[in-house]
C-alpha cells in the first residue's frame, strides 16, 4: 500500500511512536528501504507513552531526546522531516519543548517541527515564543477535521492562514460515519472500531449518521462515492494542506486516489454547508482532548 501510494503521487507519510507501540514506525521504515526514503516527507510524533516508564511520556526535553532516537532507529533513517508534538502538555512550559526541538533541528535529526491537536491559542503562543527567542517555529498543526466536526474553522484555520501554518487533518471520513459504516449509533457492527474502542464509539452520533446519509445522496448525484466526496470536501477547504488517509485495505486506497485530481465545486460546497454549517459540529472528534470544553 505504501508503494502504491508513492506511485500515485502521494509524498507524505505520517506515523507516530505510539501507533502499535512502535510497530507502525518499523513497518514504514521497512517500506521505505531501498532508496524510497528520499522520495517522501516522513512525519512522526511524540508525546504518548510507549512503555511503562513514567518518564516515557509528555513534551519534556528528557522525553523528546529519548523519543527521537528511538523513532529514528525504528524508521531506519538518519532524519525525520516533520517531528510533531502529538498532544499539548500543559505541565511543561512550551519554551522547554521548543528549545529541545530547536536543538534537534540544529543537530540535523529533524528538518521541521509541528504540533497535533493543539488549541489555536497554544499554537499561537508557540509561534510567538519561537519568534522572540529565535527558535524553530511550528510549520504545521494536525487537528481532527471532517464535515461532522468543523470547530477548527472558528479559530485555528484563520490563525493558520494568517501565520502560514499548514494543516494536516486527521479522520476526514469521521471514523467511517461518512462512508455509511454505521446505520444506528446504538447498534454498532461488532467488527467495527467503534464497537471495540470506547473513545471512537463516543464519536458516533445519530446527527452524524443523518448528515452522512444526506452526503451519500449528494455524492451519488455527482457520480462519486461518499468516501470520495468526504475526502474532497476536506482537501479543498481553506488552509488544508492534506487530509490524512487512513486506508485499511488496498481497495480503500484505490478509491481515495482519484480525489487527488478532483476539485470541489461551489454548489456542492454550499449544499454541504447546509448539512453542517461552518464552525459547528454534530459529532465530537475532540472528545479525547481535555482543552475542548464544549462537548457535542
């Protein structure tokens, strides 16, 4: 799947040390062996614990310096193109985090730095600190974003557009809701991720399922699939560099690839705005984010 994605023109691979406790990074490293490493922008993340060590977590200098070395080994590379703080750490001053990341850039182990699922004010604080202290700045933020949860449009997107921060967004298909995976929020398919993982179950809502049915109708009228329309919508929103594809099968990947050459027309965009108005949400994809106080 990695090789097929590269053949089709995808040139960014995003992973994290926490995914399968490092196994994801090892798989990506193997897939990029043999000369493919130089052809991609390789992104990974730190923050969550990957062991039982109580110091093996967070955004402290100690953890960052240990985490990057472990990721480099698993990925089989000498450098990481984009190294991201997977979540904010309110117990560690951002200056400490930024100074550690700045050191990694100066050492050549990291090319660029970014954040993931940070509040807009914290990204802005980091940009201000970097400018004042002469440190490397965040070039990207990776928030949840899909038609069912558009809350980043209120503050994060305008901030990113104004200050040149790229947005790499996760869960563009809304945990499968936008492709018709769920017909009833109270009766989940037993083989679904929502049935197995509590925080995913919390993201499935009747209002989201209703919106997904309407999206399916709009997609059918335009001769594309629900998945393609959901991806296309995210891809063409202001400030979005790319939606992160989480294709589980080759068939899902092949279905997504044509979206690279599609463009969202104004009529379709307006119709989708009616389903879920800008800046609002009908499903909560910030449910694992403590700083988002408003719940759906």
